[in-house]
């Protein structure tokens, strides 16, 4: 039976409403434990790498469709179950109300949509990878037009929001093996 929002904790509401880590907006991939490899392959996730420190699945998660269908399932990967962004930790410790946290998520999604409209067409599926590649391209370009300057301003605003509100400084969260 699927959980309804009234059965979820504020942390679960934030997590399942946000989904920025699942959708590939925050990270390129999520780490997997070796015991999870066959299970996640069976779910249709693309397992990357063979070495434990580099083994994971690519994002966006192919299961993500605005909600995670396995959020409460025993098949929910360890990295997904244990990852807590800065904003989620603040909701858990009640230093940030859920309504404020959801407003931050909406701000991030608005910026993402504005940037998506400015990104060139690409065969790459991961937003964060496309964003970084385009920023690097613009860094190498000599002449920047007004549209490029606007893109860079919005990209810096989004990356600052990622760091300040979500605690994400890199493309891959550095999680310790448990």
C-alpha cells in the first residue's frame, strides 16, 4: 500500500516532494553496496563501476517519475535511504519548518527550469553534467553575449543555493561506507 502524505513524517514529505538527488539535479551518480548490485540491476538501474569506491548507479534514477516508487521498499538502495542533504537535516532537527524547506525546493526547481531553457540541446541525460559542461564551454569562450552572462548568473545562483541550502559542493556526495 502506498503511503499518503498524511502518513509521512515532515522529513519524508520533503524528501519525496523534492527528489533533486533522484532526478540528477544534484549528483551524477549514487553509491551502491556490493550486496545491492543485483537487486538494483533487477529494478532497471544502470550499475556503474566495479570497484567498491566507484560502484553506483547513474542519475537521474530511471525509477524517478516525480515520486520514488520504492521509497518505503526493502529494495530502496542504502545510499538513498541514508543520504540527508543539509535542508533535510534541518527539517529533521526542526530548525527549519517544512513549509520553508519546500519553498527552497521550489526556488531550486524554478532556477533549474530557467537554466534548462538556456542549455544547448545535448544527448546527455544528467542536468548537473550538462550544466557543468556548458559552464566550462563558456569559460573557454572568449566572447560572452548577454544570454551567456544571464546563464552564468543563474547557474552561479543555483550552485550557491545547492551549497548553502542543500550542502552540495561537488557532483558526487562523499559518503562513508557503513
